[in-house]
């Protein structure tokens, strides 16, 4: 996956989580939720393989955010708590998984 696409997708997910955490309103919350889901789906190929537990954290956060939004329709307090936990997990997963440079090759050899 392209480095810039993965960075952008993780920033998108984190920005969506921050919008939800700030509780800027219903429309902003739905846009934030869509951003979380899109960022999570775009980074799914990066989540395969060993050492990619950050993506599991990101995905769990996305699921908690969706469940929190649905539960908030019936119980605003409990749904808000789930959305809060999901948002924190998304931000943490995006921060841990954010690639700073191209992935190293498995052979360990460098090219000039």
C-alpha cells in the first residue's frame, strides 16, 4: 500500500474519532463515524501479518464507535461511553500504526 494513502487513511480515522470525542453535534458525529469506518477499511491490508496489533485496536475502536452510536439512540449515557472508548481506541491505534517511512524489506538489504 502506498505510504501516503496509509498515512492519510490513519489521519482520517483519527480526525473522525476526535470529532466524535468533541461531541460537535449529530451531523458532525455521523461524518466522524464515516471517517473512522473509511480509514479503518482503507488500512485493512496493512493489518495483516505479525506485529500489526495496532490495526486490531483500530478495528475494535471502529466497532465500538458504531455500536456506541446505535446504543445512544436508546441510552445516551451508555452509548456515549461506548463511543468514547471507541474513539480513544481509534486514536491510539492510528498513532501506533502511523508509518513514518517506507516499510523495510524482509531481506534486510539496502539499495542505493
